[in-house]
């Protein structure tokens, strides 16, 4: 696939990641670290929510163990993403390890909406899409870190870009599967966890959604027998 085609496919992620990366770079630079520290965070950590959380933890003087544990708990939802794609990532090697490392919420939503070829071509496309998405994020972090100490402007509201990105990806999911049930289950699980246990809303809603969908699938298979 030509680069222009990959750019078109990943453009929704670009318009979410780049401005958010700039915001992170600006906020991270305010902590007093060198501008390239934001770039290193984007390269090594590559987790938007965790990187923003790290700003608050570092500001509060949290230790390395606290940061590591908080990051693990925040990103534990990726366990479910990875399990569903493990076989599709091919044999163990550099590419598979990178695909696992680079699997974000937005990348997962994007690649599960695409009709990709099988075999080696599929893995190559997944690798390029994942790498391009990370490039958008690292580029934003770099720009934000570099200009953060030079320009002063109001960044209020920029975080809405991530919400808009998820909305676009959800529409793409709907256009592909055209089924109400998964969306209704997700909405029900989210509302229930928001009411019962808002502190673990995301992970709890994902677990409940998976359990409910598995139960519904088993009931459907029994009915077909």
C-alpha cells in the first residue's frame, strides 16, 4: 500500500494524536525537563493517558514504583486488546514485539475496522500503520516540547481532540459491522460502571462488556444447535 493510502487511513489518528502530543509536550516541558524529554517519552512510553498521568505524578513527587504501578493499572485494558490480536500479529520476532508495544486504543479501533489481506502482507500493513500512528504522537510531543518554553498560549479544550477521535473511530466500527448489540452492551456497561464504580470505569466496563457478549454468544450457539 502506498504511503498516500496509509496516510488517508491513519488521518483520523493524526488529527487526534498530533495536537494532543503538542499539549503533552508543552505541559511536560513546564516541569523543567529538557525539550527532548517529551520526545523520549513518546518513543519509549507511547501511552497518551499514562503520559499525561505521569505529569501529575511527577509534579506530586511520586516515586518510580508509584509511577510504574499506576501506569500498569491504567493500561491494563490493553491486555484484552492484545489477546484478541495475538495470532494476527504473526510469528514472534521484532515486528510482533513492536506491534504489541505500539497497540493503543486508537490503533486497535482503526485496524479492526479495516479489511486487510492475510499472511505477510497483513503483518506488514499492521506494522506500517502502527509505526505511522506512533510517528504522529512523537512528532506532536516533540513540537510541544520544543515550543513549550518559547510560546505562551491557552491550551484549554485541546484534550477534546481525543474524544472527537474516538467518535470517528466508533462511526467507522458501526459502518463495518452494522450491528446494534455490541454498541448497546458497551453503553449499558459504561453507564452501570459509572454508577457503581466510577474509579475503574474503563477497565470495568470493558470486562463487563466482554462477559456479556460471551454469554450472549453462547446462548446464540446453543439456540443454533
